[in-house]
C-alpha cells in the first residue's frame, strides 16, 4: 500500500510539470497517499535567477547544521515547485514540502528514507537515440540507490 510518494522537483522541471503532476495525482489519489514535494539546492551552484547561491541560501534562512531550507518559502518562491504544490492541493492530494542544500542524489535519498517514501517519481527529458541507453545522472543514481520503487516520468515535448 502506498502512503507516501516522493516527488523531487528542480527548477529544470518546468517543462515537465504537467506530466509530473498528472502522474502524482494518478498514483496518490486512489491510495489516499501524501505527496512529498522535495527541492534540493546543490551547494556548488553559483548562479540561479541572477543570484549567487551562497547569498540566496543565506537570504532564505538556510540552517547549515540541519541542511534544511525553509520549505514554505521554497514552495512560495521557486518555480515550478509552487505551481506543482498548488495543483496537487487543488486536486485534493495531501502535500508536504521538503527542501535541502547539498548533493541532489544524496539529499533526495535522505528525504526518501526520512519520510518513509513508498515510491519516488522522477522526471526526465527525451534523449537522442544514443542517450536513451542512459537516464539523466540524477535520475539514474536515484533509481539505482532508492530504498523503494522509482517511477520515471519523461516529458512528452
């Protein structure tokens, strides 16, 4: 039985929002599961939306001891996270938000363990014929190391 679904979302998932939300609703609704929307900021990113990340992380209240970011601020301020959360809530799906700073794969797997995720939904993009043999590095590492089944949702564009 599914009770918790982890949906890691990055700023690069903007083009996959429809597919990710649709799939999360299709899985969560019949099971009455909670969707945990997670966003991980890579500690080595230097510039996003014109801001240097060390500054941006400090600005939103990053606690270096816990590696966690204020989830409500992330959900409100970062696209496509805010859009995904709104759409899931509008569909009547219970939603939790998690945000962290660090290595994306490691932090997503940590959040999966902490939340007791029964399924992880990861997004990906179309690949060239040669690239089809390998998923994106983040998705691939999650699929190979996840503590639960992983569903790969590719955008249709």
